[in-house]
C-alpha cells in the first residue's frame, strides 16, 4: 500500500503550482531529445569570394542529437558553403527555429553560425521513467514527432516492467518487508498496462514500437539497490509524476490528456513506494554507504536540473517549457509555491505537491 502522506504531498505541491499559474496560457511543448567539426571554405568565385546560394555541404547523420542512452545529447556541427550572407542568420549568427531545422536536419533548441560552421544544439531528452542499470536503450525510438515520442514512452514503460521485476526479486532476497515486495509486484502490473496503452497510442499515431531486451542483471547488494532506488525512484520517477500531471492538463488532444492522467494515477503510488523503499534500505546501511547513496542522489538531482534548463522543448505533447520545468523542479525541491505560466486548460483536475526527498 502506498504512503498516503507522500502522495498527498505531491498533490498539494502541484495544486499550488497549478493554481498560481493559471493567469497565463501554457505553451504546449514536447521535450525530445554526436559530432564532427571543420570549416566551410565555400565555392570560390573568380574573385576568390563564395558564390551560389547558402547550402549545407552534407546533411547531418540522422543519429545526431538523438536520445540514445544519454539525457542531454551533445551539440553537433554542420558545414555550409556558398554565399553565407544569404543563409538568413540574425544578429550574432543566431538562426530562427525554421532555419535551424532546415540546416541541422531536425528540430533543435538553437543553432548559431560561425564562419560557415553551424553549431546545432539538440533538445534535452525527456524523463523516461524508471530505468535499471543494465538497460540497453540504444534501440529506443529517438524521433522528434509525437508518434516517435509515444513509441519511446512505450519502450521505457516496458523497461519499467523489468525494473520493478528486478526490484521485486532483490527485495525478496534481501528480506525486505512483504509490503514492499508486493508493492513492486503491483507496480510491475501497472507498468505493463502503461506499456500497452502507450503502444496502442503510438501505433494509432503511426509509429512502430520496439521492445527492450530482457534483462540479465545479477542480484544487487543493499547499497546498490538503495542507490538505484534513490536515483531512479526518488528523483527521476518522482519528478516524472509532476511532469505527467502537467501533461494531463495541457496536452493538446483529449486522447493524450486521458493517457497521461491514467499513467499519473499509478505513478503517484510508485513514487510513494520508492520513498518507502528508501526509508527501509537506509536503515540497513553503514554511514559510509549512506554518504555514497546521498552523493548519487545529489548528482542525479543536479543532472536532472541541468537537463531541464538546457533548452526549450518543441510543441507536441503538452510538456512544460524549460522555464516551467525548472519551476516545477525547484518548487518540488524547496517547497516553493511561485511558478511561471501554466496550462490554459484547467478542468477540475486533482492536482499534486511534492515532498523534498
């Protein structure tokens, strides 16, 4: 059974955030999401100057900027040739959203031109749910359209089934309370249902869904389990609850809003389960082990915060903007109630607040 106080705390934080943000409309957004360098010499004319229209020397590889095992893909570079004054860059060599998409071969956060070498900054990757250490996620869909993002969600929801199966196994081997083992068993069933819902929706949007490879992870020590639970459960999965709540209000279509609402109801229980596992595991660790677990959790929080503020997401699935995501994160961590603009759709949604973990 989930901790009702933890779930209520999540609801209160989000309710405050939502109530304080209804004054302005929410830009509907989708967080989506490695490189070569060189200089473009251009086509030399009779007088040695570049001639012909501005164009890309060679299209970038489709894998560049993709979410493949990383949470913030590195920038990549595209060389230009021709008359660079016709490219259309603004002051400081900054490109418009459409220009960056054309030159970089995909929707990117930004692009800048420096003497014919364009730096393309990819969007950060979305919070992909609960992972496990051995997960090989290179096969996860990495496209930047709604269909691909739903297919990516289906992949990671299926991976979460495996994550909870491993957690159930290891908690049993470590003689954890039956309530925690049972909670993992129930969460595993939830995630299987989520994976099917995401698969159905992705297929309806035209995507092809792939499944993760079955795990072959050996049993973990108490410290290893506590570390992974702190990072994946207490940090990533718990923050993902707030993002899902936002999407359940602000996603642009009724089917997406219903999908995120259904997922969030279960994910609240999973976040509470992570908190309960954390309390139990910490009681059995040495002081040195506790310091290592805390250091891993702090590093995960810093990484998550950095990825949220790295770039503005593109439209599609109702995710908050970078600024709004950071506000959610900081409200969660600090108990603040001041947040920026929020969803323009505000049906009677039962919303949350997050306990500082």
